[in-house]
């Protein structure tokens, strides 16, 4: 029964990864070489910028999603379904269209600046900034933070919180000693699910960040497309990105008991 899945995994996962490793560790003549990896030093600032913006977006998502997920988990059952539908509703729209919408809102002649100039205020530089990139990441990926947190928090029995209160624990003590430890698996899962796509994004940075916010995903895209086509260098960059993702997941999993 597992044969179809194994075939699918081999064709669409193992083979592509094997090709990435092959081209990343060879030169244009097919000879083994680590020159492609050694060239990655010139892109250090791009890697750090990608990681930094992804970390900021992940932290913002966690700050927003944590109280929201807790409130959702304490609602009546029939209300939870409606609220989860509202959380998931934007994801039913195409990712590219959602990013285009933010581009129309943030651009120099967009909705926000039109409103500001309409009331006599000076327009703001919103598009092609790091803030716009982080905003796009938060908007597109925050459901991936809310859902794991909500799933874990619904399993926290209300009687546990009542017991903490009966034993004299205040709000902050209950949160620190009871809610936070029990919700840690959701934090780890949500953080991973947001950070991984955020650090490798290229659509959001390309449309909202401009040339000054060039990220790893944009670098890989340009190396596989257009006049700068370089299959070996693009594969080497992809290898380093995979290493960043794996190290990040290992760090996050260190905080999970599962």
C-alpha cells in the first residue's frame, strides 16, 4: 500500500534533491568541486538579511497569534469554527494576488498614501522597504502560527487553569508555569512553519522589498532564470539554504519534548 507514496517521494523529492547536490558540488564540466560553495561568501549579507527579516516576521507572528489562539481555544465550540474560518479565509485566495493587494496598498500612489495626502499629510515611503517585506511575511504566514497554537491550546483543560487559580497562582504565574509549558509544542511547530517559508521567500521580497531587500529566494531565482543563469551556483545556494533550514529546525526541536 505504501508503494505509490514511495514512488512519488522518489520521483519528486529524492531525485530533485540528488540533482541539487550533484550540480552544487560539481563544475560546469561535471567534475567534483567546492568552488560553488566557496563563492557563497560574497552573498553573506543576503543570507543574514534573509534570516534577520524572517526572525522578525516569526516573532511578530508569535506575538500576534499567541493571545489570539488562546482566546479562540477558550471560546464556545460553535464559535471556534466561525473564527477559524475567518483565520483561514485569506488563504483561499492565491498567494500572488494577496501580495499584489499589499503592493497596491503600500505603493507611493497606493491606498494609504492617497488617504494621507487627502487629509493634508505628507506621503510615506512604504513600498520597497524592509518593513513592507516583514508585513507581507506576517500577513501571508500568520495562519501557520495560529493553527498549531490553537490545536495545542484546545487540549489544555480548563480545570488545570482553575486548579492553578485555586492554589493561589495569579495571571502571570499561571501563564508562566502552566499555559506556556503546555503550549510549547505549538510554539515550536508554529515557529518552524513560519520561519522556513519566510527565510526562503522570493515573491514577497521581490514585490514589496525592491532591490534593496534582496533575499536568498531572490538570489536562487535569478541564478536559475534569465541572463545570469548559473545552474551550479544556484544549486550551491540552495544547498546552503537547506542547511540553514535544517539547523533552524534542529534548534526549534530542541525546545520540544516530542
